[in-house]
C-alpha cells in the first residue's frame, strides 16, 4: 500500500528531528517547537516538497528561510523560557519567529521588507500565534521603545559587533548573531555578565544574507 502525503511528511519530519539531535540540537523544547511548526507553510510553492529538508531555501525579496539546524542551534543558544521577551531582527518568512513564539512569552520581530512582513503576519494568524508583535523598520536600530529585552536574535549578518542591539539587552541577557563581512560569518553568542560586559562564544561558521541599513524600497 502506498503512503499518503501526510505519512511521507511525518517521516520527513521525524527524520529531520533525528538529524538535528545528531548535530547537537538536544534541547527537547526547541526540538518540540520545530516539530510542531509546519515549515511547509513558510516555504514557497516551488520548494514545498523540500520543506522538511535540513537546508536553507530561497523566499521572496532575495532572502532565505534558514536551515532547520541553524534555527535549532540559534534557538537553543538563547536559553529561552516562557517568561522571556525576545527581539528578532529579520522576520523573513516568519519561521524563526514562530519557533521562538512557542518558547517564550513575547516575540518582537522587525522586518525591512513590507511584503515579507505582511506575508509572515498572515502565517502567524493561520497558526494562531498571538504572542508575536511585528514592526516594519530598520532592524539594525532594534526596537528601543520596547527595550530592554531578555534575548535578542539576529537573522542577518552584522558586519561588526552589533553594539546598538547589545545596548537594548538586559544586563544578564543573551544575544545571538552572525557577525562578519564576508560570505562566511561567525555565529556568536553574547551573554551579559550583569555588570555591563559580555562573554562571547563563537558557535560555528554560517552563511547569512547581510544586515542592511534602512528599509527596502519595493515597487
């Protein structure tokens, strides 16, 4: 008997979760959030059959939906709990924000492309994710009106240490960001020491689109 599409999807989902665990994403809450979030909803029609692959996929505006391993690694590195207020820089498809929403109290997410933001908002409504607050704006500026945040995640590569965003973090907060100007960047975890400084840990090499200034002009 041939398998139904839902059975194939279930197998693909289970295979992905196993692969993430083998690569070091071991936080069960993070794995659970990834398993419960339908990645196919965030994936363009052309790539629906690859939704549960452990690979980055292109979306509109020249952006990407991140590789699930990187989504899991960055989410795990934030050490979230249900009291956390999180700032995400770069909403994109909304997939990472959806994962964060299942792990924290509130997610504030900033996107420079209005088209991407509106599409992401539609997906959040479909999934009934009511703890995500969106903003169309310059992600590099953060969201000063809502600061300080317990956690900050940057999903585009900052050319240098993101000092403006670090200033919006609580003294004992955590920020995770790709940092570097080249095609390959370093994923860095900044953990506040409670006294105005940060402990820096390099997690791995990554490839992200650059963090750009301003908002996009869309025709």
